[in-house]
């Protein structure tokens, strides 16, 4: 199973939060999780922002980042090039769905990447992003 996972899913998978148990159940399915440089960068920002918010110490966050990088290097997560056509598709999604769903650029860019990479599943814990993914026919179920 080929899965595109956004940063909300990745953070829940690598840290303890209200969605972690659900992320663990999904990860037990042994999916191929596609990691673009964009997804990696956004995961990094979301992870280290936990320090700014006072929810984690540098040593904790840094260990999670090292675990994530190790999983990318060892193939547990599948690094893939950023699909350049995703930028145009992102704009198309924004034009079509911003007026009704209020999606942000990052929402539509994640969904555009999943579409361009032909992902079979799209995993997120972001409600707005899930609505967009479902609107364009992506499967958001485990």
C-alpha cells in the first residue's frame, strides 16, 4: 500500500499525542510512506515547533528527528523527489476548493503531491486537509 502522509500524521506517529494510537495502528499495516523533501521540511518544522510551544525539550525533539531520519535512510519511509507538477496542481486545487473548504496552501500542496505521486492512501489528522483529500477522491481511511 502506497501512502502519502502529511506532517500531522507523521508527528503523531513519532511523538505521543491524541492521535498516536491511531497512527500506530495504521503504521502496523506496513505501508510504504512517501516522503518528499517538502514533507520532510514540514515535519521538521512541526516537530521543532513543539520546543517553542514548551511541549518538548531539545533533546527529546532532536531524538525524534534522528529516528525519523534513520527511518528515511533505512527505507522504513520512502524518500521520493518532489513532483514539480504538484505546484500547478496546488494552484488548481486552491482555485477550486479554497472558496468552499477554506484550505491553505500547505493543505492543497500536500494533496497535490499525493495526487501527482499516485498515492493509494492519504493519511492526515488535519480535518480541513482530509476534506480536501476526500473531495478529490483520495482514500483517507486506514
